[in-house]
C-alpha cells in the first residue's frame, strides 16, 4: 500500500486539492500502464477512506508483531 501523507493540521482545502490532483495524475493512461507493469494496482479514494485503511492495518499488523514477540 502506498499513499500520500501530510502533516496533521494541514488545511482541508490543501488536502482536498492534493487528493484531486493526485487522482487526476493516476488516471492518466501512461501512468496507469507504468504502475501496472510494476505490479501496482491503483485504488483511489477519499482521505477518510485512506485513514480508515491505515488505522485498520496498524491494528492488524500491531497484533501480528505482538503475537510474534517482535521488539525494537
């Protein structure tokens, strides 16, 4: 999973603009083809959807790390 993160407190207008501009770039045929050839799958969404995925993955992987006894 790859995403773009910005500092907490970034104004909503900037977050929305970045999301819109990144989606436009990722929708270009040459960009899609280039990413596809690297094995990537483009999945767009809202900042809120990405945040929910990040929280879910952090919880899931945190459990895996704890269960495996992995430490710093």
